[in-house]
């Protein structure tokens, strides 16, 4: 059986994950609200 407490002691987060988190936070992501607002602006024109 897996000893989860022992496994947690050996866990080291991947540097790739930390780099990905930084990239996601810094990026300007368009969400559905932005898309809907753009569509509404175009529909009014």
C-alpha cells in the first residue's frame, strides 16, 4: 500500500509548472465576456 505521508516528504514541484504559472499570470487572456462584448459592439455598428 502507498504511504502518502512518506511520498509527500519526497515531493518536489516541477520547475516547468512554476514557469507555466508565471506565463499564465502575465499573459492577457481573452475570456468569453471579452468575446461577447466585442460581438455586441460589432452588432451595433
